[in-house]
């Protein structure tokens, strides 16, 4: 009986001891949770040399080792149960680390533990994070740029692609007279119709380090070639070469297609880690709107630093080239529109739409329009034909074009537009209700719209129903407005406003705006465009 009681006491003591100290598997599981959260509170740890490592010191060690990768926490998974040999235990662990651009780095590591004073304790250092790291090394993330994608015209020819550029700058220590250099460069750039604001250049030069590269302008290789001699003979000018994703020519649909270049601080801050200083990104226009598609995925490499001689990267992923943005632009029609606007120094815009299917063929802005797409954004009033309702002609509807555009709004009356009624009138639809007409034009209405909207309106009058224009072929733009109701077709419809005319010629509906232009001047410019556009 006494023997039985003794055995029961020993068994009970063993159960209590087991309840008092966590098993090695439980201890390892808690450590992995702490590592994954980068919070070691309540987790006593040791260095491989057996020195205690408190929670704060462990967190500092982890932060130092993980480096830039610490921004995204890895997922940690136990690979089976721990292997126990006497007082030592090892636990294989799978690591899955999210990296930029949707990449994932996966590998296996090992966590070591030892039973000390009847409790399992975890060893932690750089080799716990990755088995190939030495004690004094940390992880670094290296990037390599991807080839930026292209923007295509209707025939799939490239209208935005990588082209050679020259970065023109000044080295302050070599500039003798900063004011004179700024004035000289202004004249040189104007000779190739490149508008560069040099007003702040003297102050920037005086504030820069003597051997700095003070950026002045980025030129296409073709533009640089025209003034290369002048620049090389200007003391202090220095250049660097590279490539940028740019439109077909300096003016080709520039305000629509936009530009790319080094990411600004504002774009970097808004990118949630997708952009870093030095990355090339879309800055304006379609290049900005579709930057994720065009930018592609940068190449990545995770390396140990400082690097050991001959050591290979711990992880590599090749760059993923950017995609293709397919538009409806027609190169010859776009060039004809720009050539027509080149004859006027005034603010101007011209939009052309194919009547049969609503495809946007040309979006031109002049002179030398860059950031502001007047063709899509200008707010121009125009009276509508008697009986026409702005809504049935697309004004103010919810368009889904794949680009920012002012889609218009009804106006109070034709008289408010300050422009005569169009010469070609007629009911737009049976029983259409218009706003109060201007004196002498009973039943007429007026609307405010961009050149794009006015071009779509005359297309609707000629076609017999309104159809939302299309600009992007691929990727598809969801949610396009449905076709409008049937209208009474108007032969050769026109809309006219101050400095604006919209009309149809063959299968082209267009709207031309030239600030303060006379009707005669508008007619001449329109004829120049139509004579150069494909028939």
C-alpha cells in the first residue's frame, strides 16, 4: 500500500511539474508569435553565447537585422515538431516574407533552444532570422528598374516609349557668373522651343555644394543635338545620359499622354512604400493614371550586408516589364490637329472623334501645352439647336473614359453663352424639353462643355443618338455610359461659341477652340486640320 501511495505521489508531482513549465513546442510557438509581431515582451531570450537578452535588446537586434524588410512582417510556420536531444532542441521554421510589387521570399531557418533550470530557453541572433547571416550582418533590399511599358495608338504603333534623353545641369564651382549663365541658357533653350524657367537658377547655384549637379532641364537626344555645341561651350554645363518614357514627339498629345520622371516626394509619400527616391514614375496625364500598369515590377535582390567575398544574394527576382496601354488615337489625325494649332500663338485645343464608333482620334493642345489638357478640361458655353436637351447630347452625364474630363452641364440659356445660335438646327428628339430659350430663339437651350463634349454632341446630332466617346482600348474601362435615346438626325450639325466651333466632316466630328479667335480664323484652322487628316 505504501509503495502504491509513493508511486501516486511521484506521478502527481510529475503532472504538476509538467503543468508548471511549458513544453518546448509551446515555448517555441510563443517565440514565433513574438518574432512575427516584432514584440518580445515576456519572452526571455539568450544570445548563442549564453548571455541574457531582454525584450528591448531583442527588438533592437531584430530591427537591425531585418533592415528595410522590417516594414512588412514575415509569416512564420513550424515545420513539424521540435527535435529534442537531451537538453537541446531544434525547430525547423518556414519563413514567408512579403516584398514590394507582390513578390514573396520564402526560405527555411532553424530556431535553437536549451533546457536550463528546468525551463526551455530560446537562442536568438542574426542566424535565427536567416541561417546564412553572420552575427554582424543584416538584410538589405536592392532594386533594379523594370523597362517601362508603352502607350499604343489605334494601329498599335508606339506613341509613348523609352527614348534617349540628356540631363543638362550645372556644376557650381565651374560657373563664373551665375546670372549671365542663366540668361545665356534661357536663349539657348528658346532656340529649340524648349521653355525652361531659369529665374531660380542663380539662387539654386549659390545654395548648392561646389561639386553638385544642379539639374536644369531634361532634353530629348534630338533636341540636345541641335544645341550641343552651345551647351558644351558654356562653362559650368555638365550632362548625363539616360532614357525616359516620353511621347512620340515633344508635342504629340503631350497634355493627354503626360510625362514620366523621378518620383516626387509627394508621390513617394502617397505610394504606401511602392515608390522610393530615384524611382521613375508617371508624373502627369495617362502615364500617371496608368502608372501601375506601365511601371511594371522592379527587380529585387535580398543580400547580406556587409557582403562576404563571393557571396550570392539570398533571394533574387528579375524585373517584370511594364504593360501596354492601348488607346484609340490615330497618329496622322493627331499630327494634323497639332499642325493646325501650330499656326496660332493663342491658347487652343482640338478634339476629333470618329463619328461611326465614337473613338477619340486626336487630342491636341497648343501652343506647347504640357500639364493642362484644355481639350478635355476647358469649360466652353455654346447654344444648342432648338428643342435639344443637354442630357440627350451627353452634357453632364457620368462618363467613364479612362482619363479626367469635364463632361459639361446645362446652361441657363443660349443668350447666356454670348454666342449666336448654330446655323444648323432642328429638333434633337421627339418631345425633348429644353430650358428657357433666349429671346428670339424659342425652345433653344445652352450647355457648357469641354471641346471633347461639344465634339461628342455634334456627333450625336449627326448620328441620331449620343454615344460616349472611347479613348482606352485596353485595359477595358468599365462602366461606360449607355447610348442615348434616338434623336432626329441633323445634316451637317454645328455648334458655335466664343472662339469655338464644332462640326462634322465625313466620319470625323471635331471641336476647335482658339481663344479670342474670329469665325474666319476658326474656319481657316479647321480647314487646315481637315485637309491634313486622313479621309
